[in-house]
């Protein structure tokens, strides 16, 4: 199953865990792991090092999925770059649109061009890896909060059971570096579209790690360092991916048809397919009813004509 198809299943499972109150089911195993690491590593920083090890283990498990996700996003970005001439026409049409209909067509044209060329509006993004990590976040938070020994542990002087502005700021900076690196090699027109989104992540991580405990902040900080490594891998890989897209991607120039409203939006997905099947079945039933009514009418008409003909003969 593709990652994109896995995401809604994982999301439903996560909702079930939250509703049933079992989102922190990893608390016990993670508590045992940190106690074992404390005995194995030793020293005042042992619990902190156990969180670092845990982060690397989780990220290594997810590494193939996350690199696949970043690869898909890079391919989508390259396809968008090749569609930029059509996007420029749409932007010009949006500026010169006068009637409400022209404005609507111009707004729908971008989605139509992307749809006809098989390009995702989300640029290959998916949230599977984030959803998979939520039970780890919840379990780690509960383990630090509910274990007296772990709650009072420190990591190079930072209390892991309390808020840590230092780790929060370090995490935001690390995510900022990762966002900056992810824009290297991206065309200028795409950078403008991506910059606001890329700036949101460091801000969100700053807020999230600021209000939680130092252990969670440490987890996110180490995770950001791993993401920087992943981004560097993609930067090295990007020229090869671009060449691959240039060879295989056939651009469909449909912008004129899209602006003229000649491209009909065709909904896709399981729900859309179910709706189509229901409509087809309903239409089939209606045809049978019409055919049956017509047959009955013809029969009645024949009988009536027969009776009339008999009367005339008499």
C-alpha cells in the first residue's frame, strides 16, 4: 500500500486511541527503556541520552518513508516548475478578470491544469510519519510526567521534567535551518509560494516545545537534526530527480481550455466512485421503469385498438 493510502487509516487509528484513552499506551515500555538506559549508560545525563537514542531509533525506522515522502515532494515541485508558463497565464487572467464568471474560471483553472497533468496541489505532502510518531510523543510525555525519577532527571543541566526555553529555541532554530536547506535549488517563483509555509514550521515547533517539558523538546530537537541530514540527502539527489522528471513527464498544455471553461472537473477517490456507481444503478432502474411503462402503454394501446377494430367490423 502506498503511503498516501496509509495516511487515512493511521489517522482513524489515532482518533480511536484518543477517544478510548489509550493514546499513551507506550508509556510503560518507554519508562522501562529509560530506566534500563539509565542503568546501562549511567551518570546524570543517562535519561537524556536515552531520549536521544529513542529519537534516533524512531527516525531510523521512519527514514525510508520520510525520504520517500521528500522525494515525492521534490518530484511534484519539479513538475510544478515545468507547468509555470501555464500558471503565468492563469495569474495574468486573474489580474484582468472583470466579470464574476471570469474570476471563477481563473480560480478553477489552476486546479484544472494541475489535475490534468497529475500534479498534487499539496506538492507530495502527507502526514503519515507525523501520525506514526504521535503515540511516541504521548507515551514519552506520560513517562516523564508520571515517573518521579525521570521527571527530575537532567541533561547537561536542563531539567527534562520542566519547561526548557533553551531547548525550545534550539529546536526552532534547527527547524529553521532545515526549512532554509529545503529551499536550496528551488526556482524563485516556487520559493515565494513555499516560504510562508516553511516559516510556519519553526514557529509552530517553538510554541509546542516551549509549553511542554524538556524531554519532549529534546526529542523534537534531535528529530530536527535528523531531518537536516535527510534534507541534505535530497539536495544531493535533486539533480538526478530533475533529470528523471524532465525525461518522463509530458506536459499537457490545457491552460486555454481551462480558462475557457472547457475542462470539466471530474471528482476522484473511493467516495466519488461509490457515488458514480449509485448514480449508474439509479439511472438503470429509471430506464427499466420507463421501458416497463412504455411496454404497458403499448400493450394497453394495442388492446384498445383491437377492441375498436372489432367494433368497426361489426
